[in-house]
């Protein structure tokens, strides 16, 4: 509400920041269907927003793995913004693909995504839970 009040004419705020924040909150309280309703309408901003990643998380939670994989791959296809801002969204999308592929019983795609994640986070602490998961499931 404060963002909307302070920046009512800023397109980024009104068109995707606020819906993304609301969707992330919905995902956090286990209401992924509500999050999807918010995120579907902001697809025009997929290349500059977190919407496809959040949609992927929500699709996983409602059991729609092909849609989740598509959403995470949308993030992966437009990695420039994520890399220039040093965001962790790109490696997190790889983990998302890996998990959704595994849930879809596609071990080959899951293993490949975990391996790509490990390349991206080659410098990460090996005790990090995500790194441990990827190491265990990338074989």
C-alpha cells in the first residue's frame, strides 16, 4: 500500500512490483492459487520482473509441473537482467526446473538442471542446503 501511495505513477510499481509482492505473500502462506491469479495478468513484464519465477513456484505448489517448468525456463531464457543485478533468481530457476522435472518423473532433465545449478554456484559453500541437494541429485 505504501508503494502505491508513494509512487502512484511509476509503471514498475503499479504494474508488477505490487502484484509480485502480493503473490509472494500468498505463496508464503500456502495460497498459490491466489498468487497465480495475481501473476497471470502481468506476463507482459516477464523479462524484467520476478513474475515468471513466482508463477513457477505457485505452479509447483498446485501440482502443475509442466507449467512450472515453462515458467522457470522463461527466467532462464532471459538471464541478462538477473546476471547484471547479481540476482540469485537465475540459479533458483535452475533448482525449480530440477525439482519440477523430478516431480514429473523426468530424471534426465532433473539431473541436467541440478548440474547446471552446480556450475552456476561453483563457488558456493558445499554445506549450503541447496548445494547439498544438487550434489545428491545430480548423479
